[in-house]
C-alpha cells in the first residue's frame, strides 16, 4: 500500500516519477494499491473558489466540489503508469467501496467493500485510488477532512491486510520538531502509535490522526518517507520497550487555533453539557477546556477549536450564550499551542515543570495548560510560537540522538 500527497504529484514530471516508483514496486513482486491526493494546492484553490461564490457554502456541495481534485490526480497517474507498459485502473472512493457516514466535510469510514480492488489486483493491475473521499449509503459523495488521504490509505491497508502502508510526502520522516522552526531537529527512526497520534493531533502535519488510530487498531506498520528518495523514513508501529528511555520524543506547535471564552454563564449542572453537546452535534472537535468559577454563582467557560471550525462554533456559542443568560462571547485567534509528547513522561516526574521553566526563561506567558499521560500542551501568544518551540526543544536536548 502506498500513498502520495499533493506535493508528490504537483507537476507532470512528479506524476511521472511517482508512476516509476509504483511500477518498480510491482516489478519487485508486490501487488500495488496507490492512494493519491489532489494535485499540489488544488484543494485550497477549490476552497477559495467556493468562497468567491458564498461565505457559507453548503457542506454537501463542498464535498461535491472538493472530491473532483482527486479524480483529476488518479486519472493522470493512471495514464503515467499505463505509459510505462503496466496494466492499471483508477478508482474513486465510491468505486472502491469506501462507505462513510453523512457528516459532510468530516465523514468517517464505516466500512470498505474492497471486492472491486481485489478483482483488479487479481487481474494483475495496479490500482490507483482517490484518497480523501467516500460515499454514503444514499450515494452522496463525502470527504474525510484535512489529511483524509492518509486515512484512506491506512484503512485500505487494514482491509487488504497489507504488509506496510507507505506514506510518501515532501519530508523524509517524522522529526523531533518542525525543521523549518528548529533547524537542528532530528529525524526519528521509529515512533509508537500513541506518540504519533498525539503529535498529529497537536500540530505535526506529517500524518492525519485518524489514520494513526486505524494503524494502531489493526496493527498496520506505517512508513513515512520522502517521495523521491530511497532512504528509510520513520516507522510508526507498536511500543516495544517496557519503559521508554527517552522521556520526550518531540515538540509540536499548532497555529490553527481559535480560543473562545463564554463569559459569565450560570454555574449550574448541565451548562457545560449543553455547550459541548451542541458543538459535538455539529462535528466540532473541542481541545482545551477550562472553567473559571466565580463567587457570584457565575462562571467563564474557555475552550479552543481549530480555526476551520471557528465560524460555525461562533454561531452556535453566541446563540447558546443568549439562551443561557451569559454576558458575551470572546473569540481570539492570535494564539498558538505548543506541546511536548513522549511515552516516557508517565514514569518521569518534573517533565511539565521543565517545559514551563523553558517558557518562563523566554518570558513567554502560558494562558492555558492541558495534560495527559504522554503530552503537555500550553496555549501561548501566536507571535511567540517560534522561540517557544526552540526553547523547549533545547531544554529537552532533543537534537541529541
């Protein structure tokens, strides 16, 4: 199983290079299924086009629009493979049996009816599949959200019982931090599913979180590697050591964050449930949550969401604020989240304090703190994200192999 991101197929020459890599795998005796994203920045361009029509495009119609990007890329890649003399067929998400729920723009895979893929592989063909998309039981086209091609690839790898799922991208693996922010960041040879899942959720754009979840659930090794290099990348698989020697594996940052504060709502049972149930019903993922109680029987409710969900969240929360008798809703997009991740943190006290000290030494104020067994996240001013990541990376000596 192979997956190629948009940057890997951004130009005709790159498409031809990907075709040669796919054919080389076939010549080594493998049955090859290649999942492909839309060319280059096609998806972003389609979103911009929709925004020129309306500020609030219907989600169903956005799925109809965005799914066209992958249809272009799979057909072009199939042509390139055919030109090399190998039998090939391209299939959309619907044609290869990816059945999803009806949550448009953020659909989840319910099942994969892989009969068509199996038949084509049985005929000796290379199968090129459109990532990022599926179809509902009512035959409506859906998309799987940002990075959804990763999810397509790993889910297909699970159903087809692939030996490994290779994720080809414009970076050559998973690093201890974003190399564009920390030049001395080190490539990891291996990382556990749990650590990779947290890093992906916390801003490491190299993998989609749901893809990692599926890999962990079905035990599919995931190899993240560069599209046009032969060197090994980073292997994502189960934890092998009983206790992690490395306390912190990596530092991530996320600037795609919006902070909401619902000011002065009643401090009584059911208020939080009402707010967050409404957001969940709309498919909004909430991250950090802090409730500040006051002596007056009122409370401030603070939480963060991605900027992609900001407008819909604002509509929902402003209506609920009025309904609950709250004072107002404050929205701040000038924030960022910095996080440390490591399976060894659970058995090593003082890790969080070390992170906080690194930020304090740079005079960086922490607005919100969120923790789990293997991660610590801090919400800070967006303008300070680069020095924050660099200071934390240095404090934990992550540049040292």
